[in-house]
C-alpha cells in the first residue's frame, strides 16, 4: 500500500481506505466488522471513515469496539489509525439535532466521541453545507473542536467550492484553522465536483479529497445488469435514495448500460470493471484516498488489487472510458433540497 498526504497537511493516508456507511450494523455484525477492519489494516489501510448519521450512531459504536479489540489483541495502537467522523445529520429528530451550528457541532462531536469511546478522532467533517447557519459560525465551532483536542483536522463533505473558499478566507481573516479536505462523490459516472467545481481549490489551497462511492453504489461492478441482487446496496431503500439524489443527471437504467459498455475496456486492461473504476479514481493525483466499502474479506481483497492497475489508466484508456460515458458537467446546488427541508421543518 502506498500513502498520500491529505491535502495541504503532513498527515499520510492510505490511497485506499475503508468506510462503514451502510455496512456496519446494517449489513455486518461485530465479529465480521472486526475481521474486515483487521484484514484491511494488515493490507496497509490506515484510514477508517465514519459519521454520526451512519446507522444513527450504531456504526461509530461498532467501529469503536473494533478499534478497542484491535488494541487489546495487539493488532494496532490508536496512533496507527486515522479515524474520522462527520457532523450534520444527527442521530435523532429535534430543532437543534442537526446542521452545522456551534451547538450541534460541539454537542455532536462530544456524542460521537462517547459512542467511539475515544478521546479524539483524527478527522472531522461538516457532512453537508448548512445554508441556515453562517459559515463564520461553523468555522469558529470547528476551530474550537480542534483546540479542545477532539480532532486534529477538519474538512467539508459535498460543499461547493465557493462555500469552501469563503470558509478558508474567514479562517485566514480570523487567524483560525482552515478546512483542508472534502469528501465528495467521485467515480467514472460522476465528476462535477472533483474535476470541475474544485479545480480552483487544488492550486490555491492544495485541498485534499477523501472520495466516496468509487463504484457508484455497485453499479460500476456490473452486478446490476440483470436486476438488483438481494442484499446489495441498491436493494436497501435508504441507500438507493441517497444514490439517486446524488446522481439525478443519469437514470438508473442508463448507468447500468454505461457500466456494461465499460466491461470490454476493463478486459483490455486485464482487470475487473470494479478494479478499473477504483484505479481510475486513484489515478487522479488530487484524490488523497478512495473510500471502499466491503462486506467480506474476499470482496475487499478483490478491490484492493485495483492499485496494480493505476499505471494502466493511460490517456488512451481514459479516452475510451470518456467515449462511453460522455460525461456532462452539471451545476451543483449549495445544499440539496432535502437537506434544506431538514433545517426548515421547525421554522
């Protein structure tokens, strides 16, 4: 495993990392989760991603127990790991139980740490842009979190570039700590943020990326060609809603057709479609780490092999992929309507 600096920081993260969205608690029990985390670490993965909203906090509890078990078993020490959480959605309903206000950021962070049973996380994200809270309030709150030692670095997730730039400028003006990375969706079928909107951030701020959904929720494995398999991510209604809301520019049917047409390109490279798709993501020099999800060691190992094909993502292969996808950039809203509704339902 090779490592990259996380944006403009001195922190090294594995090029491939592991995320617990929809897997911990929803698809795997503790024993299975621990065995996969342990295996991932032994394969060189050091970054493990989480969020307060995953399984309404249960995912943090399970990961925290797994980390404690690994320490007990001598697999790792806490300092060997890079652990993240994300604050915005909360774990229960209420007028101040979500968003990026100072109140929710501070209370949400403390609640996450309690669930993890840890003194700190390495990374903390604002899981979405809270359009109802001034960005300065969010910047000050995240600065406070870091000053307390509850996290070492903070970043954004699915924020627009102009909002990130405003946050950085506020931090610079007030001599506070800037956000230094984002967690956007990025894959062969969705590139708007990473390749277009964020272009100014790389040069000006060396902004880092911990990208999610490199396989477009499994579509870029080819497994949905004959329908949605039982137990797959798109068979889970909540997951399907999230995926569809983030890829409304392409119909589900068109995504599957594109995936089928990409299979011969993967065969030309000598790998599976999933491996081609992951390799394509980490071939982008701006991607600090690519977050994988897996429900078995076999699936994880298969995806980890993608690093062997990064150098084979040549300009010619890219052109063939682009000819199939014919990607068209789209203008992204500062906040999706469903998130705005979350914040306004109590007003």
